[in-house]
C-alpha cells in the first residue's frame, strides 16, 4: 500500500475504501449549500481535497454506479485524471443525463477515486508495423456474438 499526502480543506472525512478489496474510494461533495443539477447540466463539484501522488501514479476519478443507474448522474470526463504533479483541489465534473433535476447535498458521495500506476511512453517513428491476426479490424470487427 502506498502512502499519499493529503490536505483536506473541506468539511468532509478523507476518502476511505468501503471494503478490504475495493478498488475505489468515494469522493464527497464539499459544498456549503445544495447544488441542483438540471437535466443535461454539468458542473464542477469541489471535494476540498489536495493530494501529492508519488511519481508514476495517477488518481482516476470515476462515476459511482448507483448514481448513474438510479439518477443518470455521471462523471463527464470519465475517468478524469489527477496527475502526480497536480496540487490543486480535486473537483468532480458531474453531468445530469436524466430528465429530472438532481440535488447534490453536502457530504454526498459523488464519485470514486482509483489510484493507479502508469508508464510514460516515447514514440518511435517507423514506416510499418508488425502484422497481427487482428490487423486493422476496428469497431465491431468481431461481430455481435
């Protein structure tokens, strides 16, 4: 388990894992008053959290499945990436895909955050790529079944 330094400028508890095998930690809305998201409206919702990730790690901000299923609320730029060198407040870009208003209350669990390792790549310009069984087969190339 890695250690991540965090500053909590909000009024909500730090993110925690719900179970011993959870991949994501819930992020909570750090707001002074409820926010109403109208249908097709999007808004940045603050969390009050600032983190310092180790080099080679990122934090991915992802939707909560229950909000998506029950209310049509999701993270618009999913997954949103928090880079290791970012020190600003983590904010969640929510959108309401439902046909009804949705109210975000203070302390509400609005997204989940997954900490992952990543690599940086360097491109090598070549004239051709090696052949594979799939080749250039793209969207839907394997059929429906």
